[in-house]
């Protein structure tokens, strides 16, 4: 009797462990859709490479909840974004504005590309100067001509 009760309990355990965490959603589907659209533009500061909309971190959950609260209170998308930038800095935006604080972020790829291209050109020119062309001797020239003629005959 005890053995069959234990087996029944053990059979029920997988069903209990499969329960997932409830997703946090707004009561109004329009607010939820608006929040998810806005959350795509905000970077998760924990994950760095994920938007807040798809991140599973607690920080992203909290930001989504804050966005919902602000939307229910009647805040515009721009007001919400301004509040997030004020609280967390411009690094929270996927597309930060171009200003004196972020100009280096925008120009760095181009500067690095120019610098890398310049170094590459310099190295190629330097290598070209190191290569000395030695003229072929008469014997080597004849051998090369014979090899070229023999390949023409094979075609």
C-alpha cells in the first residue's frame, strides 16, 4: 500500500515541476502592444545585447512594469523614453542621439576603419619595397618558355 502511494506521488512530481512563471502583461492589450513596441527601442542593461522586450532579466521586467505604469498614467512614449534616459543614461537606448556625449560612439567605427586601412596600405607598400625582382638568366627564361609551350600543346 505504502509502495503504491509513493509511486503515485513520484509520478505526479514531473507535472508539478513543469509549471512556468506567469508572464507580466497589461490588462489592456493596446497598452501591452504599445509597451512592447517601445521596449524594442530600449537596451537591457543586464544583457547588453537584448532589447527589454525580449530579455528575461529582472531588470527588464521592472522596466516593462514601469513603462506600463507610465502608459496607464497617460505618459507619452517620448516622456517614458526621457524618463528612462534620465534614470539610466543614454546607454539604455539602442539608437542614441548624436550629441557631444555620444559623438565618439558614432565616429569611432569610421575612425577605426580609416586607421586600419591606412595601416594596411602602409604595410603593403612597405612589403612591396622589400621584394626585389631579379631578372631571369637565359637558361631560366628558356626553361620557362619550354614549360609554357608544353602546356599550350596539352590544351
